[in-house]
C-alpha cells in the first residue's frame, strides 16, 4: 500500500479514487486525447490541487497563449495566481529573426525551445509540471527517432529533479505511436464520443500506471463549471466486498423478504416483472387451426 504522502492527488475526486489516491510522485505521465476533450482543464486542476497544499506548479505551454489559459481558468472561476505559466509558442523564434529567408531549421528551433523550457523549470523549481503539448515537440523533431530521444531526455531531466509531470498529447500524429506509451510511468486516455442516441459523452481510462493496481476500464466524466467530474465505473464484486459479503437489504414487504431468505443480497441487482407480463408469458398458445 502506497503512503498518502507518496501520491500527488489530482483534486478530481473520482480520478483520485480510480488512482487509489493520486499519481505516484516523481514520475512522468502521458495524458492523451483529441483536441477539446479536457486535457488542459485536467492539467490546471492538477496544478491547482498542488498549490492548495503549498506545492509549486508550472504550466509550460507551447501551443496555447497565456490569455487562453486564463480564459479557461475564468470559465471555472479559478485563480491562477498560485501557478507559474511559461509561454513559449512554437514559431516565435523564426518570426523575430532579421534574416530575409522564411525557412528556419526545425532542429535549431527544437533545441532552443527545449533549452528555454528547461531553464524555466530550473528557475521555478516546481514540484508539479504540466507540459502542453507534445505535438509541437513532435512537429519540430521531424522524425520518430529524434522525437523519442527527446522525450526520453525530458523524462531523465524531470526524474533527476524529483518532479511529478503531466505531458499532454492531442494525438494528431499520422500514426499511433505505441512506443511512446512505453516511456512514461503512466498513460491516461481521454475520449469524446457521440452515441446513436443522446448527447456527446466523455470517458477516460488508465492504460497503465506502473506499480499501481488501479481501477481499470472506462470511466465517464463531464466538464462543469469548477472543473472535471469523474464517475468511476461500478464493479459488482467490489461493491459486495465493500458492503460486506452476505448482507441483505430488506424490501419492506414481509412475505417477499421471507421468500427471499431475508431480503436482496447487497451489491446485487434484480429485475422486476409485472404480474400482467408474467401472466402473458404463461398464457397458453392458440390451438392450431
């Protein structure tokens, strides 16, 4: 069992329940999901939860501007004064160059971008970091090998400084890089889908968290004013164990409870069939003509 102090709570009650308390500290985690699914909101909640406990938080944005982050915060009535924001938008170097060419070597900008964000980390010395997003690093790396080497280097950098890091990825790559999922300590996937009936829904799953027997499977979540709300999936076996094996719930109808041996089993489900449908189901079929 992990010590509570060894876990970095996310501030999202349902997610912390699934994680058995929070993310194991001092590791790097990958948060994947399509644009607009809620990655930024989750990242900000993670940093704000740390700030509430006196932990320094740093949000590194390579895609969204500071104004856009503050707009997200205002929509949830959050105060970001306790969170450091480092903004380094991709392409700014080339826009400020004095030379006449419109071409800028991507590997040069990748090196400058990474160097700048690492310097920001050294200056702030945070306990929690959110890096948004890996898509920009992938774009500048230009090759799968260089991209993977850069992610490994970042992992080693943060691990040496004992920081808990969320790396956001919007999955805009042309292929599904499963090798990338082997690098971080844990992987969380966020999805938004539209069923045949009803409104669009969101769900998440923990693909892996090393050394943690988390509650797996898909868990629904929603984004409301105030942040993300996660609804952990119910597992009958867990509910029976939590409520005590063999406990019963009385219906209040004496004869029925007596027939059921005291009541319904706790943690189970039962189906009610009306007397009309029961009678219809036992009706004798019509005689053949």
